[in-house]
């Protein structure tokens, strides 16, 4: 029955026009976490827990996707088996009908054989009677004939007639014997067909039972997959809630920390476009969707690897380091609650704690972290909330938007 199974492979391909996939950006708390980078064990603890929860969510999403794929295959197998069971039932019905017909034909043959035997018996008796009539002593048996004869010639004529009748009876008896033999042969043939048909029916019934068992198994598997999916989804929801709670706690904690620290540099000039003017193109605007269908609160600008990245304004470098999603990135605090972030860099040219001037080259464009093409992921944050960078520097941005 393994032949019933079908392997269905589905290939899903995603076409991304610019081949740029940007990092899933973290919550607001992330930014502020960097304010107290590495020094605060509490912050580190929160970050580790959040990171673990995000890993867990990723794992669960993979499991849910794999489960969906498997469910699709199982449903196709089940549909195929149902179809097969239906076909087998049709064949079983036809086979049973044929067996019924064979049974009726055999019964008819049996009756015909009985009729033949009766006819043979009748003719045997007739023949015996006529012979006895002819062999009676002194021809007394002929009395009936003689009695009815009107002349000698008539007598012989009648005697001849009896002989003819005996011959005729013998002929008929022989014919019935032949017919009986033919009926026997026919009956044997019908019985042989019946044996074969019964075997066919047994095979069909066995196939049906096996197909049914497989269909039930497939059904149980489908039910199990559905139950697993529910469990994964519940677990995912739990992890998402836990992350949101941690994020909130971290935000509160960081706010308390932020109150104790204030930026040394307060930027007052306009915000500069962080890349050489007239180069690159915007592949994802603020508020768009990233490949995970999560809202994207940043600008993505596709541009050649190694292109210099400029500080959008004067400030203090809060972090210049590595993150699994952002890759190599830089976070600069500009004072008055303003900050900017530059992700997926190929090189970092500043260090945490360093002050930078507006327009200073701080790093180089790359595709590190969760990125699938050279681009700059650029964020501006106001009081820890990401805002649209174009609102600050639209006239300087390249006009072309992918
Ligand atoms: Zn981005």
C-alpha cells in the first residue's frame, strides 16, 4: 500500500526586487538599553531574556510553517485514499453483483440438469416399454397394434412405426444425454468463474480495509498536526506576551537610568542625509513592511558596499558594536531625547563614548546581520520612539524610491 502515498513537493520562491531584506527591528527599549551598555547587569539580563524569547519565537514560527507544509501533504494523501476507497467500493459492488449473477446462473444450470435427467429417465422408460411391447410372448404384445390394424399391410406398417418411434426415442435420449453433459460443463465453468470472482472480491476487500486503515491513520495524523499547531501558536503567543512585558519593564528601568545620565553633546543644527548625496535609492520607507510583515520603522537605502556613512548630527556615540539583527551598527545620542541608528555596516569608524560632529564619517555601508544586500538601515528616535527620518531630511533624500 506504500504505492498509495504520493510525495508532493511544493516549491515556494520569493522574489524580492531589490534583494534587500532588512533586520526586524527591536522595540523602543532596545535603543535605551544601549545608553547603559554592558555596564548594567540588569539591562544585560533583560536583553538576554528578550533575545532568548525572540529565538524561541523564531523557532516556533519555523515549526508552525513546517507543520502547515506537512498538513498540506497529509490532506492530499487523505484525499487520495478517500478516492481510492470509493473506487474500491465501486469495484466491490460490481464484483458482488457478478457473484450474484453467477449464483443464479449456476442454480439455473442445476435445474436444467435435473430437467435433463428427468427427460432422459422418461425416454428410457418409453424405450423400455416399447421394446417390452415388441417382445411379449406370441406377439401378444402386439395385440394392441393388431387390434387396431385393419389389414396385414397395416399391421406391418404399424410395427414399422413402433420401430421408428423407438429409434426416435433413442435419438432424443442421446440428445438429452449430450445436453446434460454440456450443462455439467457449463456449470463447472460457472463454478470456476465463481471461485475466481470470490478471490477477486477478497482481494478488493483486503485492499479496501488497508486503504481505510491508512486513511484513518492519515486522519489521526492530520488531527495531531492541528493539535500541535494550536500548541505552537499558544506557546508563541505566550512568548510574545512575555517579550512585551520584559520590553515594558526594561523601558521603565531604562527611563530611570536615563534620568541619571544626560548627553554631553546637544545637537542644534539640521539633520544631514547620512550618505553621499545623489547616490543610492530608498527600498523601504518608514512605516512599510519588512519581509516578516512586521512594520518597518526606519529607512532602508540600497547603496554600494563601502560607501561612507555620515553622522546625521553632532552627538555622543552610545554604541558601536555588533547585534545579531543589526549586524555592525552605530547608535548616536544627539541630546534633547534625539538619537540616530545606522545598521548593517561593513566597518565601524567610531567607538562608544566618543563624540562626533555633524557629517563626520562614522562607518561604511555593508550587509552584516539580518540583511540580504548592501544597504543602510537608518533610524531616527525621539524620546526612544522611532520617527520618520524623511520628516527631518526629505529634501536631501534621493528621489528614487524602489
Ligand atoms: Zn531596515
